């Protein structure tokens, strides 16, 4: 999971920037939204016309008093829903450098920081800096990219003072100043998702179990299904390509009142009963994985419980012919195998 922090003072336009980033890149995102007293407002904007998953935190600022909860949430999001990218939108009065330091404490081989962005309001930035110089300067000095928002056409001169301040506080930062996000090329938006905190370029795939350079991996915990029959439906759908081209999938999870282990290779799969585990874990390896679809199918209750989502999702699946099935009893359940003819 790669983490992109989109910073900026109150009202700078962070949410609008994130909406444009999601629209222009079309990648698999989850959002961590940290705001004071604005519960569900920006989150609802981000959910509109998309399947974005938004984790809301409205009690504490994640750069200081809420930093422990934030670190725990990052680990939970990574281990549970495993998005390609987590976009963090901190409260407008958070210090960017403190947030980066907090994320670095939990970063490991599966969690990495991207070069952060700070959005600066072309109209109000001088007043904001005069009132809160320490916070404003920290957001500017810690950013790799500074995006000037609310810039009216023909007012390019308004950018010069911002460039001068950035040159003083953060001479390595790039300045993006266009009157419309439409004028910023797609290449720039996509580059935000490949540039690491140290400036190096990250590869665009993840790797686990030596699966190869052109395969991606998705791991889910807290997976749970109502019954083994639901798992059979999902494995039939997966083998038919509903969730992308799966080369391998395996895992163990509770299905109703029993634990079940499954293993899928290309278009053949098998399930068998299993001993109860401390937690469920499922791994999916393949190309062009429909990550949000897998997440919705195998962890249907997670976002409703953790983020108070009101949206209802249709998890119904069309009927599939099972072809040839073998059935035999096992100590911890029953064993099913499916072969594609």
C-alpha cells in the first residue's frame, strides 16, 4: 500500500484535488479523512459517483493528539482491505512533517510513503500564513509538490509571491499553478503515484511469493461469508474472470458457523473445512485485479462497521454451472473440488 498525503490549509481545496486525482488516474484508492467538526461532509463528497472507501476521523488531529489512532488505522487499512493507494487528507491545521513522521513509524515493505502534496489557496494564503505561520510554513516546507488552487485565469502574477516563499522554504518543491486542473496533463497526475518520499520512482506492481513482475497481489484479513455456498459462488465467479485474471487465490475464513480453506489455481478450485484461526486471511494473485470488487465480496461488513457507511451494496451473484464436483467428508467440514472443462 502506497500512502499519499494531500496537505493544505483550511479551505485550500484538498478534497477537490483528491476528486480530480481519482478521476484522472482511475486507480484503487482508499481515503483517510481527518477533519474537525465536519463529520461526513467531505467524506460524502468523496463517495459521490464512485466506490471510494472513506475512513473518517473527526476527534483528534492526526499530526499530534490523534497520531497513535492514525498509525493504528493505517495498519488496519493495510491489513484488512489492502488498497493500492491510501490518500490521507489531514485537517487543515495539521503539520505535514509530523504526519510524515507518524507514517514512517509504521512503514514497512508493504507500506510506503509517496512524495506529499500541499494545496495552497491563491486567494487566502497570505492571511492564513499571517495568522498561523508555523503551520502554514511547515505544510509548504515538507511538500514535494505545491499545487496552487483557486487561481483565476489571467492572474498568473498572484503565483509569484508563492513561488518566492517556496524558493525560500523549500527550493526543491515543484510548483503547479494552472487556472484549471484540466490543464494539468495526465502524466503529472499518474507520476504522483510513483514518486516516493525520497524522490525515487516506485514500480507499479507489488510482489509476493515470487509471482513475477507482471502480477499483482492483494491480501485481505477479516474476510467472512454467510456460508460455504457463498464461497462456492464467489470462487465460480473468480474462476470465470469476474474479479480480473486470477492466477492463484488461497485463504481461510469463517463461512457461517464453520471455518473453510480455499485454493484456486487458474480456473480450478477446491475448498475444505479448517480449524478455527485467530483471524482470516485471503491472498489473490493475478493481473488487472478488481480490488474493490474482491474487497466488497469477501469483507462485506468491514466498511459498514468501521466507517458507518450507509450505502448498501449488491453482493448477489449470477448462477454458475459447477461442471464436475467431487464431494467427500472431512473431519472439520466437507471438501469440494471444481474443475473447468
